[in-house]
């Protein structure tokens, strides 16, 4: 299971760098400034949580507690829902009701689970 978190973290990091390049070089002048700012904020959120998925994967190598895997799942699903819906809204004008709040809630739950995993492992 640890490989899944590392693979997802690596993919999220790769796509965050790609989206950052698009936001810096391909989007200015093509979308309105508010939408561009949304993309930049989603890139930042994606980058931080890509690193967090990598942490989950590396920790899981050392037989981390089951809560760690729940945290990884929450981070992965939260990234998809939150960042995906923000990108979709900013770039295509398509709104998926409740996707961003649900994704944000999952990201927060991931942090709570990660903290719980740390408490359980001591």
C-alpha cells in the first residue's frame, strides 16, 4: 500500500509543476485574473499535499499504523475533488456543486488522521 501513496504523491507533484508552468506561461492574458489566481492557489494546495502523500508512503514503509493509510486515502480523494473542481471552474467555467468543499473537508480529515496516526504509533 505504501507504493500507492508514493506513486500518487509523485503524480500529484508532477502535475502540480506542470500546472504551475501553464499558469505562469500559458494562462496570463487568456483567462481573467480571478480565475488565474484560483489556478495558482490550487497548484499550491496540490504541491503541499503531494509532499504529504510522499510522507505517508515513506512512513508506511516502516509499518505505519492503519490510520496512516486512511490519511493517504483522504489526501488523495481530497486532492482530486478540491483541486480538480477548482481547475475545472477556473479553466472551463464548469462548477461541480459541493466538490471543492467536500475535497477541502477530506484534506482536513487527512491531516487529522495523520496526527492520529502519529499519536497511535508512540
